[in-house]
């Protein structure tokens, strides 16, 4: 049922505006463990891993592994040079054929980087 009429309250004594929530951004190739909570407005970088039950209150860098309450970085999945080249590759934007061909090197990021001629 839909009602259409004038507001019956003539005087407004308070205003209840809508609170716009900041945008949360989750990158590609991100793994978020069971029960993890991510605060509104947080940015999670490509390739990050969020541990089970983590409470993420701050931005998470690319290829970082975080866990805990509040979530803290435990380590990086790869060294800085490898992370930079993986981000440069933007492999998540590959077309289906290119992705299928590149997938054989995914288990070894260094081999993937060599095959894609990124280094």
C-alpha cells in the first residue's frame, strides 16, 4: 500500500538526516576469512588476506596479511619488488584467453612476472 498526502506535523522540532557511510573498497584477489568485520570507508588492497574474525579498522595494503582485533599486518605475501610488478600487471583485467594462458604461472609469481615480461 502506498500513501500520498501532506505531512500531518506542521512544526518540525528536529531533523534526522541520513548519515552517508564512507565507501569501502575491496581490491581484486582478496581473501576475507569467516566472521571478519570491515569498517565502513576502509580500503583493502589487491591480493590482501584478512584473517578469520579480524576486525579491520584501517586500510590494508596490497598483498598484506592481516589478523586480530584490531587487525594488524602480520606480513606481506611477497617482497616489495614482486608486489609492485604484480600490481603493474593488473592480471585481474586480462581477457579470458590471456587469463587462461597466464594461469599456469600463478603458483609461482616470479615465473608469472617473467612470462608477462614485466621485469
